[in-house]
């Protein structure tokens, strides 16, 4: 299985080691929605504006390894 990796424009891994900006913990649900969108998992509008627990619950039910094969 191949899991997608977020990379910078020059191909380096998006990470603290490569000085990626920190995520804002005050926007955790928004961060999760952005990550899911990057993974091509489209979050419905009624979930997008929910809290972290709701987003995680929805994503856990929808996640499947076939998204990454």
C-alpha cells in the first residue's frame, strides 16, 4: 500500500525537519478537513462545520485503504 506524502514544491517532505509551519491547534477541525481533502476524501458540508470529534468519527467510518492503492 502506498500512503500519500505531502511534499514541498522542491519535492522535500513537508515536515518540521524541513521547516514546515506549525498547525494551529485552535483550528483542529479545519486542519483535519484540509488533510482529508488532500487525501481526496470529500467531507460533506454538514460535517465540515462540526467539531473535531464529529470530523474524526465521520472520517474513521469513511476511511478505507482503497483510497491509497
